[in-house]
C-alpha cells in the first residue's frame, strides 16, 4: 500500500511539472497555499487609471471580507483587491465605487490574473472606460479563452456597452443590440434603479459574474459612472 501511495505521489508530481508556472500557482492557490505580499510588491505591476466598479462585503464569523472590483481604463484589465478585517478593526484600504485611482497593481501569479495588490496609488480624474466589450458574444469568447488557460477561473467584472434590461419569462435579463441576452442575478436588488437610469435605452453597464448569470454594479450616465 505504501508503495502504491509513493507511486501515486510521484506521478502527481510529474503531472504538475507538465503545467505552466502560472497554472501550477493556480493549483497551489486552490489547495490553500498563500503568497508573500511583500515579495509580490517587489515585482513590476500594471500601471493604469483604475475605476472602482464595486465594493462587496461578506462576513465569516469574526472576519469581514471586503472585495473591491476594479477596471483598468487603458488596459481593460479587471482586478480584484481583497481586504480582510477582524470585526471592529479599521482597514487601511478605503476605495469608494465610482472613484478613479492612478495606481500600479501587482497581480498574484495566475494563468488568468485577477487578484491584485496596490503597490502605489494617487487620486486621478475620471476618464472614459476605455477597452470594453461590445456584446455578450465577446464576453463569452473571453471566458472561453480564460477557461482554456485555467480551470480555476471565478467571477470577474466586465464592462459592456449598449445593453438594456428586459423582462422575459418572468426574469430580468440584459439584452445587447444583437438581442443576445444574459440573465441578471436573482440576488440583484436594484433592478428598478437600473430601469430608471436606463429609461429603456441602451447604456454601458459594469457587471460581475460568469457564464450565464451576472449582477449589474454600475452604469454610465452622460459619461459619468454611477454605482448601483
């Protein structure tokens, strides 16, 4: 039995060696290994004007987890910044949805980089969203490419132009100009706010999700980003 376990471990190790360095890191992250943040900050990052699309907060016993979703206006790169707080503890990071920051972000090693650290930042003026998706087929193609690189992809933010909320089969959807529709997450509570802002017209919307369900988190009105 010990010989069989030893053989299995050796084969697993050989399989890992066939993976790219980035995908090996995804596997390590998935099974619980952590990264040294100070070492990460010594690496060169991506400098851009980042729009803070949304902030999400969840509670786990005595721990608060803050998720900040960012969009690189020049690079089109999505980013996720995490902050973990013991209940009652103040955080070092405070990013308000809708603000722009000029910052260098260092991304955790991954075949599909998403989680990042802020290496340095300064406040910035608002700018156009830059590289965005023109329809749901483009987002589907992007997700297909990401899934081919890594099986560990999770939800991420996207900015998509010319979509409008539509009621179909007693569910709310976001329809693009090609009449392709993706369902809005049932947990989304601000559908009436989105309807009021869009007024039945096509608008540019920021969403978070994957595959067949997304949650709108913001919308552009007269080129100004409004958090939902």
